[in-house]
């Protein structure tokens, strides 16, 4: 893990910031490709959305961690709230505030919110996967001790090393990045099916929540259970999965009749062919 790329005087160029910025740029680029491929002209909004939602996502991720996970510390260290290089970015907060920002943007621009959410869902999870590379380089979002001679050893200066010393730790952030790439592929496959509008985004939330809930059993940065049951991230995952599952089913039944006339998720040429076939029949 290399926390620092170089120094400009006394100012360090951190790997964390570089990779996080790269993840936002690449996710925006992939989102632009999908929007342009969709053919509705939404691609002209993607760069602006990438900037607004990216900034909101970073802010939400940081504030969620500060107020829900580490307030007992930051309440006495207010000047360190913005010190993200110390570790402490909760992706749940990033998704929530980033999504809310996207909803506000689409409403103001008169765009179809659910349709655009479906387009961008694979790009979002790709950005999350790259973000976990930043966590690995920074030595945060780390796993618990493996109890054996196998696992990741973090260098001196990282939060993981300060917390557990030279103990081998489960590669929790590495596994999450890999699972995010699997979810990315599954969402691409799902988008090629005859699904209902909004279901791709709901599926993204469900799959990520399931992955995050499972990986929390191996995480070592947050160990305090909520109500003596699950960790805070697991409770968030349960709530997010439940809401997304309800939305998935609601969208299926409420838009079934409409989507039979205008299939979502299929290439436009196939959807048009289906319409002509129905009319001729």
C-alpha cells in the first residue's frame, strides 16, 4: 500500500485522492457511454451530473461516517472532520446524498429519473469498485484479524496498522471491490433483458446491500453492534435491501402494462420491432 505518490514541498499527493478522483471521472465516462448508447440525448447532462453527484457523494460519505459511525471521536475533534485521508468514508451516505442530488437535477431538467437511474446504475457500482482500490492504498476500510499467518499486512502510518499492529487482516476492501465488479457485470446482463423501468437501479441497491452485509462479518474498522445484533453498516444494508426489494416489486406491477407497450432495457431497434409486431398482429 502506498499512501503517498510524491510531495510538493511539504504537501503530500495522496494515492487515496488520486484514485477517488479517477473513480469519479471513469464512472462519469462510462455513464456518458451508456446514456449516448440509449439514444435519448441524456448524455449532455452526464458530465454535470458527474460533478454534482460526485461532490455530493463524497460529502455524504464523509458526513455519514462522522455522524453515524465516529461522532464520539469527532465531537471532540471538530477540526478533523474534513480529514478524509485519515479514513472514514461511508459509501451508504455517498449513495444516499448522491442519489438525492441526482433526483433534484433530473427533476429540474425535466428528465426521466427512473430511466436515467437505470442507465447509470452500472457506472455507479464501477466507481465504487475503483473506490475500494483507494481504500486499499490508504489502509482504511480494512478487515479484522484472520487469527492465522495469512492476510494483509499494512505498513506503519495506516489506520489499519495503528488499530491492529502487525496482525494479518482479512482483505475485506479487496473482496468488496471484486464483488462490485461482479455486480457491474450482472447489471449489464440485466439491462439486456426485458425489465421494467427503475428495476435495474433497485437491483443494484439490492445486490450491493447483500454484498456489504456479508462482508461486514470480516471488517475490522467498525466492530460495535447496533442493538447488540448487527453492525451499523449491516443495519443500513438491511434497510436499503428491504426498500429496494419493495421498489423492485412495485415497479414491476405498477408499470407492467405500460412497459408491455414500451419495453425498457432492450436496444431501441428491438423495442421498435416488438411494437410493429404487436400492431401487425
